[in-house]
C-alpha cells in the first residue's frame, strides 16, 4: 500500500528541530525508524491503539464497568497520575471530565439511581458527577486488582497533577456559580491522597484560585505549585504555599510576567514574537480576590502586565524544569510546549537575586508533527510524552530533551482525544486514556532505560 506523506510522517518519522536563534522551528533531518523514537507504527488488528513493533497494550478499565464499591466507572476519562502502592502495586488516580447532566455516564448509574448510597457530605455538590476514581494495578501480573470512586460532586475534572507527598490535585475546568441545581461555586482544585481507599471529603483549595483550571505541577525543592488555565488568554499561575506540602493551609497566588515583554501574548500570532530556545527572565505579580466571583483573574493579571498563553493545558515537573502545553499556541494554532526553570530561591524574598526563566521549547507549526498538545508527562528517560487533542486523528508524541519529535502511538479507535499519560513508578508501563467512550490502557514494551 502506498502511503501519503502525511500518513508516512504520522506513522513514526522523527524530525530534528533546530534552535540556533530561529524565529520558528526549522526542520532538520527527517528520519524514519527509531533514531529518536521507536520506529514506525504497526496497525492494531483490534483498531484501538497503533504502537511500534514490540509494544502492546491492555485495556484495563472501561466506562460503565462495575467497581468494587458498587458504583460504575464514570465516563470522560482525562488526566491521571501513577503513585507507588503497597507491595509494589501502582495506584492510579484518574479524572473524569463530566458536566452536570451527564448522569447516564456518571458513577451512580442511569439517572443517578445509586446516588442515595453515599453520604451527602461526601460530595462537594450533590448531583454533579465529575470527580476521580482510583485504580490499584499490578504491573507484574498486568492485572487490575480493584477500583473505586475517590472524589465526587465536582464539575469537569479535566487534568491536575501529582504532588511529591503522593497525592493527586484534581482541577475543575469550570467556573459555574451556585444557583438553580448547583449548590456551590465551582472552579477550584481538590486534593486526593493516593492512599485513600474510599471517597475523600472534598475540600476546595480556594487560595489556589478560582478559574478555568486545567493542570498543576509542583516544584519539589520549594513546594511551589504551578497552574495552567484553559482559556485563549489564560495566565500561567503559581501558588506559593504558607506551609509547603499543606495546600489547604493557604498561600499566595501569582501570575507570570515577562518584564521585557509587558503583557505579552505568547501565542506567536502577533508581535513581538518569541523564538524557540529563547530564554526570558520572569517575575511574578501578586493577585488579589483570588476566589474571583466574576471570573476575572486573567483580566486582573493582564492589567498588571502578566503574560497570556493560548489555552494552557498539560503540565509536568522534571529535574530540567516545568514543562507545560499551550494547546492553541503557535503561528498556526497547532500548539506549543514551554519550559519554566524555577529560581534556586523560588518563591522566597531572595528570588530577585536569580530569577526563574521561561523558554519556548517546541513550536512545530506543522500538524503532521504536533496537533493540539494537551496532557503531557515526563518519561523515566527524560522525554516529554504528549497527548494530542487535535482536529483530526490523535497521536501520542514524544519530544526528546533536544526538541526532536517522534510518534509513539495513534488512536485507531476514533477521533477522541488521548489523555492522562503517566508512567508506573517502576517504569514498565505507560497508562493513557481514550477519553470517549472512556478507556484506560496500559502500554508495555522495550522502553529506554
């Protein structure tokens, strides 16, 4: 069969991405095979997920499956993280991006028939079916041991992020106000300990801000938390906790500002543009009234000179910095990946002596290489693994520390987004979701060491 250029490139080519002061990414040598990645994709006979030769997947959870607590696996699988569990098990905490009215794909069955089985105090807003589920998985036996509902009563839990103290912070991508069927304001983060074995009491982390949340990442040395906002003119936030490791104790919410580019639009669809590889010193501006009843935190930040990012989504912390996606950034709107390097004195009064810096890490402007970067994670060997939420078929992409892109997988089931990529603590298994109809897959194969 003769492949088109688009199909050929999506099937497993890798492109060396030049930096060297270029205004946009310049494409270097195009290579088929495993120079940067793992080779061309092999068609999946079951038409679920195409992977390179030597890799395989197992579907470990589906929407509607009965869980051990008597409820059902909710739909709209989204962000996830994996944590070490007892006896070498992996604990997955998984988001469900469900909106009000999605009762038939929620955890309580058709028309929320099982809702009466929970204590009303265990739900943030009774009747809302967004939240998290927790899965205990044995990577050696490749077997799901148990799964259960761990947070409920929230709206559109899109992504979030793991903490160094082994909890998952789940984020509401909603700013719905109390009124009518909604009894509480939404737009907050909530913390779910990975060791919880039942529904946790939902505590909104109000001082982390109320806005259209996407994801968070924690700088382990300082305890500072970075937050993305899924808006065309969203900000990049940081939360400096009063007590690192105790998010409910409060802290300061700030927004990133680039002094040399006041109120910068980082999308690169206007002037001034930002070059790939360009390092920009940043400062952070304090935000007030962070529970934002009018959903105006981004306007407040822009008035203080904060930079805007075109749909900030996935984010993950790594030794080399904090990587985050701007899903609609770039000259063609195909997506960008940014890297923030924290100051050695991040979040302290001494920070002015050595400020953090921001770098545009990847901006291909070619949807054959990257189309709407969304959730991302860092592989054990240092590559960024990116889930696409694109305008056609969606792929798992890899990006090496040098900015070289390769293809790792393709959603062969449908055009749904991929989400929630995360590696097991032992490095053997990559978990990922196909958001609709709601599948969680465990991928194994000859990963790099």
